[in-house]
C-alpha cells in the first residue's frame, strides 16, 4: 500500500480564484491591495518563497514590494522599517521573512508590525489572540496545514496529532490551531527524547523541522496521515522532512513540492485582501 497523496494544488487554485475576485473589487473601489515582503537573509528557501509570493501576487492583482534589508541588518533597522510600513496607509499587509540575521528574534522585531497588517501572524500579540481563539491572522503555513487537512476531510476533533517543530512561524501557532479544533496535540522539538516513540502513536504527524529525511517509517504509526511542511533545497531540487520510503507506511502524505507550499502562498494572499478589506471598507 502506498500513501494517498494529499495534494495542495487544487486547494491553492480555489483560494487564489477567490483572492483575485476580492482584489479586483478592492481595486475598482480605489483601494488596490498591497503586500510588502521584508527580508534580511540569504537563505535559499526564503528567497524562493519571496519570488513565488511576488509572482502569485501579480497574477492575483495584488501589488507586492520586496524590501531586502540584507543579511547583516540589525534589529533596530528592521523594527524601524516595519514601523514605517505599518504607518503607511497604502500598505495593507506586511510579512517579515525568516530566517533573520543571527541574534535577531522574530518576536522581538515583529512587535513593530501593526496587528491589522500582520498577515503572517508574526506579532506576538497575533499569536496570543490565536491561542485564546480571538480573531487574528495565523501564520500562512500553520493555517495551510489545517486547510489541507480539512480539504482532504481528515478528522481533527479527538485526533492525536504530533507536531515536530515548535517555531513561531509553524509549530507553535499550528499547535494552537489544532487545539482550537479539539485535537490532542504533542509538540516535539530538538530536545524531545525518543521521538519515534511519540510520533508513531499519532493519528496525524506534522513535520516542520527543515531536515531532509528526518521522518522515516519508524516515526509513523500504522495508517497515520503525514503532513510534510519541510522545504529543503538539495541537488535534486526541493525535498521535505519526510523520507520517501515513508509512503509505504503512512495512509496519506502531502507531497513536496505540491503540498503545503502552494497553499501557504495562496493563504498569505488571502490574508492580504482580507486586511485591505478591513482597512479600506
Ligand atoms: N512549505 C511551507 O509553506 C513552509 C515551509 N517551511 C519549512 O519548514 C521547515 C521548518 O521551518 P521553521 O519552523 O521556520 O524552522 P525553524 O528552524 O525555525 O524550526 C525548526 C524546529 O525543528 C526543531 N528540530 C530541529 N531538529 C530536530 C530534531 N532532530 N527532532 C525534532 N525537532 C527538531 C527545532 O527544535 P528547537 O526549537 O529545539 O530548536 C525547531 O523547533 C523548514 O524546512 C522551512 O523551510 C517553513 C515555513 C513555510
Ligand atoms: N515569515 C515567514 N513565513 C513563511 O511562511 C516562510 C518564511 N518566513 N520563510 C521561508 C519559509 C519557506 N516557505 C515556503 C513557502 C512556500 C513554498 C512553496 O510554495 N513551495 C513549492 C515549491 C515549488 C518548487 O520549488 O518547485 C511547493 O512546495 O510546491 C516553499 C517555502 C515559507 N516560509
């Protein structure tokens, strides 16, 4: 038996169609939606994502600026830039790309992003609101995992879900989103002892580490659903965190590419038109 592929492509197309219609309505009303991507890194995966956001935004009728502050940008410079963008009425959404320069923490600088423009949910206040179930933007990747599970009718309530990775962009917000959907969540990280003993008992396993091949068949319970968030650039192109042989054990598995990635990009654009609607109408 090989795992059923949980594609994100159809879902991403549907989300982007909705985004295009909403962006056109905003432009007709004189409020063309605008997203600014701030980067301060030379990370390959991040650079790929930035270019895919810009291309998808253009297709959807969203203006997208990329502000590259360079890999040596300091926290003060980044915060100042985010504060200026937050005060600019022509900018509706702001995303601070990770990774950041050494010594700069996302939660430190993202406090400078106005919560109404925090379309990737990086401001700690957004994460706090998400944790208690108040309206806020969740990071697009965390939300993409939930949307994919729903799209493929994977039941969440009562499921035991293991999330491997606890970053502010994926693991932590995703754990809260899953809790809000009545899953029983175990969050694993680099200090977790005997990882397979935990993950092989989960109905749903989410890998968000950034290490190609980390998740192998021993990590996966019989009939488990596996969501691979990992995007690792290798000589053979992009691969996830889940080893290819895992497809013999899992009941369903998201492909990389073609799984979480396209849905992430589409949701970031949906957050941007939603932010523009909230600010302009
Ligand atoms: N497809 C998409 O839309 C997106 C993909 N990504 C990809 O997802 C991956 C994770 O991204 P991100 O969350 O930003 O990465 P981070 O590097 O910020 O976090 C990685 C997490 O993995 C944990 N970890 C590291 N090694 C192990 C291990 N051996 N066992 C268990 N946990 C481990 C770390 O633990 P600790 O906290 O202890 O350090 C940390 O919590 C990357 O490949 C990234 O490119 C990210 C965003 C969107
Ligand atoms: N604040 C912040 N939020 C992020 O969500 C964020 C970030 N920083 N930093 C970098 C990572 C990486 N990331 C990806 C998103 C989509 C694809 C994607 O669409 N991938 C295509 C790959 C296409 C290809 O290369 O063939 C796919 O999976 O089909 C990849 C990587 C978001 N990130």
